């Protein structure tokens, strides 16, 4: 098979005629009766019990008024990061919700960040927020020529 055909087969553009080179004859014939069964080490656990109890969730809340602050507080108290979209609220109620959220995050050692205009992220203490910039990325690359 030529190199162009091999490259095309690798990309999936053409059918690979040498598919049989990947299979072991003994395995394909099923003569595996003498092999020992696969045993997992009992000391290794794939998933811990605490990971099963805690499902990764993020709540998105668009409150209508200050009366929805309690729901935000309960979600955050349970350790769920909350995205608050305050764009549909009156400015006075939105300010009250932000003040409430700031006190909530301070009291529970979390953090509050502005994501967009009138959109905030409340992160519990055990949550790490990673910015969108790639770490160690060269800022003087191809697209940032000066």
C-alpha cells in the first residue's frame, strides 16, 4: 500500500485493506481457554463513596424579585455553584440580591464574581474557578503580531 493510500486510510477517507494486520490470530479464533481470569486489586476503588453522594451541579437562577433570594441561599449553602442572571430585575431589587449574595459568600467563605453585565457567579469555598485564558500561552503568537 502506498504512503498516500495509508494516509488516506488513517484519515478514514478510504477503506483500509490491511485491517487484518491488527488482530492476533489466537484471539480472533477464540483459543483463549487457558488464560487466567482478570482480577482487580481489592485495594483499588474506581469511585469513592463521597464522589457518589456529591453530583457535580451548577445552578442557573433568574430571579424575578428579592423573594427568590432564599432559593439562591439554599442552593449555595448546599455547596452548589450558582449563576445569577439579574438582567430581568429592577435595578433596586438587583442591588439587594447582589448585597445578599455578597454577604452569603462572605459568611460561607465562598466567592462572588461578575461574569457579565448583571450576571454573577457564586462559588462555594471548595470550588476553583479557572479563567478562560490558557496558562502559559504565548501572547505574541501568530494572531497577536504587532
